[in-house]
C-alpha cells in the first residue's frame, strides 16, 4: 500500500527534492500561460524566456532522476522518443540554412520533453500525482474567477508590451481559453475533486462562456462543442450536465425574447463551421487550397522527410496571406507535422495521439465500471481536454507555441503517469482520504 505522505516533507529540516521544486515552479508557469497567454511567453530575457528556462530546469531534473528506466518501460514513451528523433533528424540539416527559424519550428517536437519530464517525475513518486491533481483543482478555481476580468482588461485597456515582443502582457486567445474551459467543465462534472458550490460554479461557468464565446472564433467554438459532446455522452446521467444544459436553454430563450440580435455573432460563427458564409468563405477556400497543396506535394515530392523544420510553409509554397512571410504555418498542426516530418513522421504522430486517447478512454470506462469516481473524472478530464486541443490544432497554430503546446504535452504526460499509477495504486485517492 502507498504510504500516505505529502509531496513535501513534514520535517522542517528535510528539504524537498529538486523534482518537487520543479513541479511547484512548473505549476505556476502553466497558470501564467493560461491567464496571460502569449504575453507570458515573453517573460525573461531573450533567448532565455520563461518556457526555455522551465524546459532547462525540467531537463536537469529529469537527468538526475532515478526513475528514467520506469519511463522507458512504457511503449507510449518510446513512440514519443522515436517521433522526436525523427523530427530532430529533419531539423539538424536545416539549422545552417534557416537558423533560428529551424529552432522555432522545432518547438513542435521538443516541447514533447515536457511530457517525458512530467511522466517520469510522477511515476517515480505517486504522491506527486496527488499534488498535480490538487494544483489543477486550484487552477480551476483561479481560472474561472479571473478570466472574465482579464479578458475585459485585455480588450478595454491598452496594456504595454514586454521589451522585444509584439504581444501585450495579457494576450489571450479565445481558442486557448475555450480549451481550458472544456477541461475545467469535465473536471467539475466528471469527478468530485473540484470542491466548488454547484450553483456558484454554474454561474461563473456561464460568465466565462459568455465573455469568451461571444469573442471566440470558429475553432474555439467548435472545440468547446466537441468537448461538451464527449462530456455529455460520457455523463449523460449526471445532474450537473443537465443543470448546465437547462440553464443554457433558459438563458438563450430569455435573450431571444428581449434581444434577438444578441447572439447573432455567435450564431454566424457556429453556422460558418457547417455552411458557406460569404464573409468567411474566402479564408476557408484559401486554407483548403493551401492544405491540399501541402498534402499532395508531400506525398509526391517529400514523402519520407517532408520539407523539414525551418522552411517557411507559407511564402515558400506560394501561400503568403499577409505578403510579409510572417505566417509560416498553414494553421493546421496535423498538416504541419506531415509537411515538416513527412509521411513516416505523420504516421508516428497519429500513433502517439490516437494511441494515448484510446488508452485514456479505456481507463475511463474501466474506472466508471468499478465506480471509481475520482479516477474516472481525471481520465475524462484528460480526454476532454485532448479533444478540445486537437480540434483547435486543426484550425490554429497551437502545438507550435508554448501557450498551447506546453499545456498539451503536460496533459499528455499526466495521462501517461495516471495510467501507470492507477495500475499500481488503484486505491490512491482512498489512501489519501484516510
């Protein structure tokens, strides 16, 4: 049986390990990315920004950890490593040619280190998993309370930019925020770990959803709809789900009665996902043409290695929407992987994503069958977050940047650790409660 101890030693003379300190630091960094968005990415002094400092800290922590052999026993970890090696081989030859652009594009694969770091640290000491769950519970509270105010501030006050960056201190993306709301909703509905008054949570949830959804783009809207569909299917018997659905219907009816035009922007955004919209159709056709070209050219001319990391997938292929070479990605992470890593890299990408999601779903069903609410809630949260993140990845630059990429691979690593810890300590939460 797992000893019931805290992640931090009770003895004041005994210092917490480097791994514990890293996880504490890491938790604050994740909170910063979620609350401030792209602006937080520029905290620090170039090239040592917050993400790079955190990654170096994590790699050092990983290098001195004795549980690396446990990590290497996981098949999913090997697929991650193979994918990283393959992408690295498609990066090194282009460093002399593209320089910093190659390193910047390589973030798509080297952020996977965060998944390996988190997995190793959590499986080496399962109490750390409890710590991360507790930190996520705190994150949910902070996020759902502060986001409406931060969103309002970022839209109404001309905030300054950090030196050397083009982003304001608070630069929130609707799609990122909707992804986090998806995970938080699943955590609240699916488990009993978020100790929040149901009525208060529902109220704050609708404040968040209203503020963000009315400013959200198609990808953020679709991400939340997909995630809520997964959540509703999995927890269709939950009173929390039906409470949310009922209040949504009541609010929509009241708004339509008193101000029918209020939801017009959101409705147009949702409808544009499924039907043609003259205002947005040009952008959709342009992207589809770009994606089609990248897919066909990769299969015909760059099958094995792709175009590599560093090559401008916009201007370099004749698709430069702004005409200045700034748009380097086709706004579809999956096609970006295919274009840069070739078909073998893309197949590895499918394996590591679908394999992980399938395993998480299997664990969720197993826990639900056994009535293990806390465990099933955690696995459902991870799956819901992944669905939202993958949806956004299909329409925006997410996995290539720190605000979305680091969060995605963190959840991925927590998922790998959760499956192993559940296998060894299925009564972990029961032991904690005693």
